[in-house]
C-alpha cells in the first residue's frame, strides 16, 4: 500500500483534479496556509481548486458547521453544495461536447 505522501502526489499530478479547500481563519490544528499551498499545487498541475476561509470558527466548529443545528456558524454546507453542483455541471457539459 502506498503511503499518504505518494497518494497525494499521484492525485495532484492527475490533470483535472478538483478540490474545495475549506479552513478556519484561526485554526490552531491545521494552518490555513496548507490550503493555499495545496491550491497552488493543484493549479500548477492543471486542476481546479477553490479556497474558502471562514472566520469565527475553529477547526472543530468548522467541521461541526455541517450539522443542521450548527450551520449558523459558517456556510460550509452551502459552499460545498454549490461547489459540487458547479463541478458536476462542468463535467457533464464536457462529456456532452463531441
């Protein structure tokens, strides 16, 4: 089995990689800079990466904001849903083009 570094590198090198990178502005566990660096690598390999940074939440509350009762903390569910719709429409339109 490949290690995580190898898996990540392989995924990044695939043309057309798609990612929505979300982070908390003041995350104490994972630096928002990680998302910026990952987005730059994805773009460098011809992929699409969108970044969203949310204020007023931390690492755990950002994850918790997916839950119905905590969605008022950050619009992560809305942003993820919109991203999925955008990229799936884009892929569907490319699939139909001869």
